[in-house]
C-alpha cells in the first residue's frame, strides 16, 4: 500500500512538473502574443494614418466634408416644423435689425511719425515722462506717458483714441 501511495505521489509530482512547464510555456506564449498584438495594433495605426494622409492630399475639401457630415445615429420623435421653430428661437437674435451703437473703439497706432511732424526735439523728452497734446486737426486728443529712453527706443504705455 505504501508503494502505491508513493507511486501516486510520483504521478502527482510528474503532473505538477508538467503543469509548471506548461505554465512557463504559457507565459512565453502570452508574452509572444502580447508582442504580436502590440506590433499588429501599431501596424494598423500606421496604415490608418497613411490612408488618412492620402485622403487629405487627394481631396482636402472632400475629407473635411466627410468629417463634418457624419451619419445620423437615429431619429428624433419631434416634427420637423417644431424642430426648426425651436432652433430659430434658440439661435436667432431678435434685435438683429436694430443698428448697433457706437462702441468708441480704441485703436493703437504708431505715433512716432506724429512726433516727428510736430518737430519735437528728442533731447527735450528723452528720459522724461511727458504729456503731448495735439489739436483735433491731427485727429488725436492727447498722447500720455510717452517715454524716450537713452537707447533711442520709444516706449508707449497708453493707447490713442482716434476722433
């Protein structure tokens, strides 16, 4: 009886050894399968990218149209008239016919030419903060905080309002 028991344990050990070998083979197969899967997905991604680039270069407008014209995924239970009325109500501007007010836009312009036209001497404003005022004939109300630096560059910290 003892012999049979040992024989049985030997079979069990043999079975466990085979199972262990199979698991190591399974592990190798799994890693090989994972590497193949990764390579295949990279190949598909690259081929899809090439196809997309070819489509773009072949006809860019058609490609853009296909991007924006996706197929519908279903139907709406509402009537078409109700839907159009709702869209018009949401996205329309009821005051679109009324004229807009004057916004008083502030435009930034280069005033170095106006400074030269006024014949201001560079030495009189170099290194100082000065306020220069022009008449309405020149189209300017005033220029504030003009600074001339010793390196010869002018820096303007204010914008001008054009009349």
